[in-house]
C-alpha cells in the first residue's frame, strides 16, 4: 500500500528517533531498538502484520547470508593476533623503524596496520599498554599518543572490510569487497594523517598529566618474527585484492583464475589468515583453542544481531517506497555522494556508533541509488566511501569507543572533547574531500 509523503516522513522520523531515544537515554541494546523501530514504522506505513514480519526476516536473513562468516572469521583473526603476540611484534617493528622521537607517528602507523583486521575498541585495548610505555619512554604527552592511536584505528574501522559497518554497507549497496578494501585504504591514509597532525597540534595546547607507572608483565613465551607477525594480515588483503584485479584482467589461464577467485573470497582469505595466525603460537592446547574461538564467536554474535536488525529496518523502509518519497520532498537528484555523507554524519553524531550509523544509512540510501545517480558500480563504491567518511564524525560522549580511549589512557573528558572529538570531525571532512577528488577521476 502506498503511503502519503507526510505520513511516511513522520514515521521515518519517529522510527529513527526511537532508535536514538532507546539506545542513548535508556541504554537499550541497538538490536532491540531497531526491532521496535521496524514494528512502529511498519504499522505506521500500513504494512500488514504478516508483511512486516516477512520483510524483517528477509532483511535480516540477507544480511546474515552476506556477512555472517566474514564477521566471525574477522573477529577470530583479531583475537588470535593478540593472543600470539603478533600485534605487539608488529607494533615494536614499526616503532624501531620510525624511532622513539616519532613515537606518536609510530603508534599511529601501528594502529593503522593492526586496525586492518581488528575492531577499533579491541585494537586500542590491545595496544594501550604499548601506548602508555611509549609515551613514558619518549616523554610525549599521553594525549598525543593516545589520540594518534585512536584516530588511526578509527580511520580503517569506518572504511575497510571486514569491519562490520563497511562490510554491511558493501553488502547492502552491492559493492565488491576487494575494490572497497583498496579504495578504503587509500582514503584512510589521509584520515589517519589528519588525526595524527591534529593530535600533535591540539595535544600540546591541552597537556595531560604524567603517565602512571604500570607493572611490567614479563612473558616467557616466544613471540613470532616480524615477518610471521605481519603475514596473517597481509596475506588475506593480498588475496582479496588479487581477486579484485582479476575482474579487470581476465588474460590469465582459467584454472589459475578459478583458484585465485576462490582464494580471494573474503571468507576464504580470512580463513587463510587464521590458519597462518595459528602458526605464530606454540603448544596449542585444546582448551586454549576452544576458549579463543568461543570468544570470537560470542563477540561476533553481538555484532551480527545488530547488523541483522539494521538489515530488517532497511527492508521495512524499502517496502515503504522510500526512494519515491525522498525524491518528492528533497532535491536529492543533485546531491549525489553528498547525501550519503551528510546522512551518515547526522546518524553518527546523534547516536554514537559508527557501525549503526553506516548500517542505518545504507538501508535508507540503497533504494535511492538511481535517484542519486549512483546506481553504477563506481557510483556504489563512492557511495559507501562517502558513508564511511560520514561515520567518522563526530565521536563524543555517546560513543563507547570514546570511553574506551579515556579509560585506558587516563584522560579527562574535557581534553578528549577538545582533541579526540575535534580530530574525528576533521578526519571525516578530509576523508570526504578525498572521496570527492576520487570521484573526479573515476
């Protein structure tokens, strides 16, 4: 049943407002907030009860089909890298290259690389000990090294699969993971550098207290070599990238193409990374392996239910003919990539989660792609990159990652707002500028 424009927009506002209200004020998990929004919007648009449930199941199932294995395997890879000490080895190697005088740059590069397969909050927790000891040894204010690390992790978290926001957006919009990974890395580099330079500039104007001493934990285990530590990260990226190039150059023998095409599937590439990560540990016991993989499954499950609920919400919006309604009310035909960027920015700032923001935005934008002139393969890629840029800004007190940084670095909220929150604003703007420039050449 077609719904009048005013009624559609009213219930869209009510639905998204409920997500914010339940998630922020009442601390209801995002899954349940999205579920309530699906029902309210569905009934408000006069969709039959059976149709609401059917659309929700289809939206949820389609997202699970696209992302389930990727999220679980990506989470497992990150946990194994931390357990085997590979993350620490990668960090130490980079710091030896840049020198302690460039501690903030070193920790920024470390965060960028470690953050490729590891979620930003997990990566920050894993590297927080190194961050504090590095700040102490080099005499660099802890706020500079902390924000340099945090923004580097955030830059890849918002732009690159297998991170849930970018992966879900790619699945919803219909973008090749390999192409998104390559383009996302290119856009993430200026974002990382923006965070680093702002941390150095603003950190000096907002000095933090002395770094507290921490008891050093001496481990008797053998850490892997730098080469072995990097391989679980580099190999999956290389496999996925090669598959992406195969879609352009089909001159290789069919057998070779089939093998690389199979190995370049994100699920297979991540599985290869996990197998390589296991070689970096010694004396694997059944209990240890079971515990680590169970932890990965539990963490991934919490993420997947949110992503699935976002897909269900998007299916309800699609059933309400969102594209036709937006084209009648807003002049979005001329906005192109500006619309996905601004929409995701508003959602991120309002409710705090980059993942929820980009998932919700992609659900709204997917039916609007023809209206926005982004229905081509290139247009879809630029659309997801623009949403990634918008999902960076602005991280503040309603963002769980904001509190992870403050807690593990011992930083005051006022300093966090002036340095870290401001950094995320500039990162988003610079990232979108890079996406816009890229659009001029594609």
